[in-house]
C-alpha cells in the first residue's frame, strides 16, 4: 500500500500529460487565430471609415464652393456634372503614394426659378474589394443676390 500511495503522489506532482499540453496549445492557437481575424476586420473597417470621412470632407468643400459662387455662375446642370478627380495620398517610406481616387460630381436643379435651386454633390470611390461606395450631400441655394 505504501508503494502505491507514493507512486500516486509522485505522478500528481510530476506535471501535465502530453495530451493536456496538446489540448491547451490547440485552444490557445484557436483563440489567437480568432483575435488575428478580428484585427484584420477592424483594420478594414477603419479603412472604410477613413475613406468615407475623406469623401465627406471633399463633398463638403465642393458644396461650400457652390454655395459661395454667384447665382449666375451656378446655372442648372440637367444632371450630374463630373468635377476633377480628387486623390488621397499617404507618405510611405518618404515617398508620397496615391491611396484612393475620389470621383466628384454635382447637380444643380431649379426648385423655384430665380429664387431657389437644389444643389447635390456626390463623391464616389472604389474600395480594395471592388465595392463602389459614395457620399451625397444635398442643400438648397437661395438667390441672395436677387438677380
């Protein structure tokens, strides 16, 4: 009896079995892969948000320009008119690289001739996966000059 009790004590004090270590490594690997996948999705979401924010800033700048122009210079367009393409650039190892192209277009329509016009500015871009996204700002322009 003494021999068996001593053997049992020595075995429990000896550590983990190979199967226990393999199961632990498997669970740890699965958890780390899940974290890596979540990190990749978070980075893609961050990129999408950054692109949408940049597109909104471009649309806002164009809208402000159209609101400040004189009434006579912003005539009715009869559909969307393309503006020059805007580019966002990033510095990478000291060199400037174009990251994304943003297509800017606007449309002006009469609501009440000689009094109000609807102004729509649309900025669109393609994400890395090919999905085309856009941001549209709409406003009403009053003829404050009275012409």
